[in-house]
C-alpha cells in the first residue's frame, strides 16, 4: 500500500500530511503570504491598471489597500473619491475628497466634488460652503465638473434666497450649454424668487416656473432672443397675472431689454399685488434715485429696510439716497450697516468711501477705496466662470 515503505512509515508520514494541509489552508486564507508582501508601488500600479480597465470595485479595494500603507498618497485619495462618486457612493466619496482637500496645495476641484457629494446627501449648508470655497479657488476643474458644480451651486443659492447670484451662474451655463429643461426649471425658480430646489415645490407652480424659466433662458441665450423671451413672458402674464413675483420677473426682463418705463410699470403692478415685495421696492428706489425722485426713493428704501433689516441691498440703496440728499451722517450709518452684512460687496465699499470723504474722514475713505479695488480685482476672477472653463486644466491632484 505504501509503495514499499515499512509499517512504521505511515506513523511518521501522517503528521507531515497534516502539516502540509494546514499550510495550504493558511496560504488559501491569506494569498498575500503565498505571494510575499506586495510593496506600495505594486499596489498603486495595480490600482491604476484596474481603474484604467473599468474594474471599478477592484480598483476601489486596491486604492484603499494602498492608502492604508501610505495615508499621504494624495493621488490615491483623489482617484478613490472619483471612483466612489461615479458609483453614487456619495458619503464614502466625500470622505476621500476631504482627505485630499486637507493635504494638497490646490484643493479647488475637491471643493467642487465635496459640494456635489454634500448636495446629494442633503447637507446643503456645507455644500454651499464648499461651493463658495471652490469659487474662491478660481472655479478649478474640468469643463464637465464645472458645469455640474455651477448648476448645483446656483440651485443652492436660489434655496438661500440669493436669486441674482443664482441667475448669474445659470446665465453662464445657458451661454455655454444652450437650452436644457433642467436649466429652464432652475432659471424659473430663481426668476420667480421661489426658495425651493427642483422637485420640492408645489405641483401647481410647475407651469409658471416653466414659462418664466423659458423666458429667462431665451433672454440669456446668445444673441438674446427677446422675441421668444417676450412670448413666454406674455403667456406667463396671461395665466398668472395675480401670482406673486410674476410682474417682478417681467419688470426685470423689461429692464434687461432696455424698456425702463415698462419695467417701472411692472414693478408697481407687483407692489399692487404683493405690497411687501422688497425686491420690487428696491428696484423702484433705484429707478427713483436715478431719476432724482429722492423722496419716493427714500420711502421705498426705508420700507424695504424695515421689512428685511438683514438685506444689505436695502441699507445700500437707502445710504445712497441719503447721500444724494446731503444727509451724509445718516448715509454713513446705512452704508456701514450694508458693509457689515455684505463685506465683500465692492460697490458698497465705494459708496461708503464717498460718504467718508464728504465728512472729511480721509483715512477711512482711502481704506474703503483700497478695499473696493481689491474686491473688484477679486470679482474679476470670480465673476467669470465661463472664461475660467475655457482655460481650465484637467481636474486632478496637485
């Protein structure tokens, strides 16, 4: 039976068989032991290869393995975050991008991804904060990332009530991407000053949002198709003449078209429907200021400030009206209040500098003009995401 071995041999051989079997089990349970410990460099190469060949989950596992060995591997955090984001695993992706942002000199694109991940998990406050950080870094990222991030940034600005900023970003997207239903819906929400995200507003508002959004979209679409914009605006008026902010929107459209008298009429109609519409009040106050109708301008601006004391634009316009009326001390109080609420608004700083100069407070005037110059330079960087996209480098770790 044992091929010529004597009877004593099996007694020695059986423990050897057991030992070999045990070793096989150990090696099966831990393949790395069989292969020898792989270096970080080997794991990194395998992870990159798996990613390049669309082996998503395998690549994720390898990146995680590599990051355990080298937690400072920035490229690994970036690639891991990107893979997880592509699989809609937003909480996990967020963690990876946080690691990347904390350890790189240029975290701009990671801020955009963090904003997108937090938007998907409904952490809107942090999402908006990261989008603002992304803007402060110069809108860094690929054109594709920039498009998606700008759109969601605009949605959150609308939700926060920053409608003018939202419309600026959406107009940038319309000019780059052309017509799109999602853009029309977003522009409709911002144009009608509705603080909702898509899908979160009452269904009965859907048609008016669609009409206002398409009107705004055609007005923004190069080369400003005002005929189509007016067509949608007229349909909006025909069906929703008594709804809030409809006349306000049409007034802004008429103003954009250079039809100031018609714009003024629409803003006054809005106040007839919604007497506490501060946006319409401030538009009329601005028009009155330009026309030197200072008494009515002051009344509108004061009413707006009383209704919305934390709105910097109300204090700003009231300060300008008072300055035009030679009530400089009162003007300074309002402009300082506006500055406190919006320290990064360049025009507020310039008007405050004028008021300080009128009072002979030359050092303070110079300081405000210096701040104005710095903020205008910053606006030149931040206010043109479309231009940034044209020359954007591939988003990636640095």
